[in-house]
């Protein structure tokens, strides 16, 4: 197949080429796929897209007109794809449902540890020959209560790590994971997650039911000084409400690997540009906030798995073997 790869970086190119065992023809474009770039898909059979590409009804109509038959997402999330429009256009959508759950889970734990023990602040102090400990005090993770929202493979991996620290884990998921036993974690309602947790970590997809699930109302139910971690999707959090909670002290620590308005910022070097996003600028001004640029997935093992599953999806579609691909339907 002739495949146009959007939002491409050198590491995407390297891993996809290495995984290409059936001589598909890849063309790599650094630009995001959206209404202004969809013309680049002319002459291709498929597009390969990532988290910040725009695949709304207008873009999909253009893809249909250009003869595109497959949208191969090289990520787990597909909230940026209008699945109903794709179905009407007879365009198959595939995704990578899992790659390395350990990568994301371990990054979430890294954010917790760095925030709790003020590693980021201590690093900067020592570089300035300042070894004072004032303001760097953390707390023992042992014995703390962790609230986990979303118990798929990433949530499960995160729970196992936190249990290793000696934490009590409560979790919520409308579809409980049978691998999670009462010895490991307790399934509870969302209200108990909000009220009982010292740390809340989000590991769920973004959809209508979860959009802005962290908001003024849910934050008000949480403990004062709660630690909030989001390595899933930025839209799970109402950024304005979180900023207010940081100012009041309701949130004691905030770790974000995703941001609701990240599309034009993340994965790019903007160091020579002015940051015009006032909310992100405000978040970065807090000493108890760490923001990373959607890098939780970014391990060698994860990139290899993403490329392999993406190519398997393309191979399966080419061969008409739909039982072997991870197809996403509108239902």
C-alpha cells in the first residue's frame, strides 16, 4: 500500500521502516493532518496518523475523495477521529490498543516521585550551589491511598507498582478488569475516589462521559493537598478549574503529560517562540507542577510495538484479513 504518514518524526520513520516487511511505500510528512494538509493524501491508499491529527468529518470527506481506504492510527486513542464519518465513507480505522503499558505507568510514577520529593526543584538548586532543604519536604508513599481511574493494561501496571510502594489502591472503571483482585485493589465508586485519595491518577480514554471529569465540582470533593496525575488525554481535565485548585491549595501537586490544547505545541521545538497559551503559561508558573510533552509512551519498547502493530494492521487490511487487525467501529 501507499501510505502517507502524518505528524512524522525521525523516530517514527526509523521504527516504521524497520517493521515494514511487506514493502509498503511510506511517505513521511512532519505536518499534522487537518483541513489545510489533507491534499497531501492524494495518490495514497492509506494515511497513518497520531494523537494530534484532525480527522473530523470534513477531513474524512476529503480523504474519501482522494481514494483513501484506511486510517491507521499509531496510538491507542481515537477521540480525534469521527468514526461515523469514516464508516459512511467506507474507510477502515485501526489503532494500536496497547504497546507498552509499563512505559506510561512508569512515567506516571516518575511524575509522582518527582513532585513529592521535589526532584525538579532540588536539581535546579544544586546546579546553583544551593543545598538548602527548606521547601523540599515530601511524604512517604507507603500507607497512602491511591485512586486509579481506568483499569485497563496501563491502569493495571500502575496499580501493581503502587502496591509495591505499600499503598492502598482504590480504582474505578465501568468495565472491571478480572485481573485485579481485592488483594490488589478495591473497585469503588467515583465519589470514594474523590474523597479518599491522597493521589489520583487518570488512565482512561477521552470520550463524552469522561470529558472534564476533573472539574470544579469533583475537585471540591478531594482532600486538600491532593496529588493529581494525568498521562491519558488532556481533555479529562478542566484546566481552568485545576488552576483555581492550585491557587487555593486544594491540589498540592500536579503532574501532566498531556494538555487539552497541546495539538499545536507538543512534539515540536517551540523554544524560540513566545508561549501564547495563557493557561499553560500559568500552569508552568507553579512550583508544584510538572508538565512533560506527551512523552509517557516514549520508550524503545513502546515505539517498536507501535510500529509492529501498525504494520500488522496495514498488512491485515491489505490481505483482507480483518480478524487480525485492531479495527475501530462507530458503535
